[in-house]
């Protein structure tokens, strides 16, 4: 549906987050399988929790940036800058808390979280650069 003068712009950030989460449905099980092969069940559980932490972080990012974009450009910039730092802090605190409360493979947990985060961001950036994300064509 083309945008009209009266229709709002789509929430680009939320759409990007959802695309990234869809890719996590492929990357996540692959990361868990690799962790299981390398370190067994405990590593697979740690890897699965690492993937979930990253997916929740990406969804929160999309939601916060979408809400800020509806407010103003200054709010969007503030949410992008401070939100990134806050989300990294949230990832760190949640990972430390989970590792402290549960007996999981901390190395698998941490490595999977970092690698999953980077792989998902790279895949999404490549898809946007190639033009694969057609619903992001809000300028035409």
C-alpha cells in the first residue's frame, strides 16, 4: 500500500528488528548445535540463553527507536545514542546475572551472544544494502 499524505510512515526500526529476529530463527539453532557439538548439553543451554538475550535486545532496540522516531528527530538521536549504551549495559548485566544464578557454560553463553549479535547485524546490513528489504522502500 503506497503511503499517502495521511498515512504514517512505517516503523522502519521495528521492521528491521523483526527481520533480524527472523534470521535468528536460523542462526540461533545453528549456534546451539555448534555449542552442543563442541561442549555438550551445558554449552548448548548456555548458547540458547545467549541467543535469547540478543533477540530480546534487538526487539527492544526496534521498539525504542520506533517510539522515539514518532516523537522527534532529537528524541530519535538520543534514543539511538543513549539506547545503544543502555542496551549494551543491559546485555552485560543480564549475562552476568544469568551466569551467576544458573550453572551454565559461561564461555559458550558469552561467545554465542557476541557472535550472534554481530552475525545478525551484518546479515541485516547486507540485506538492506542489496535492497532485499522491499517494505523499507518508504521513499518511493
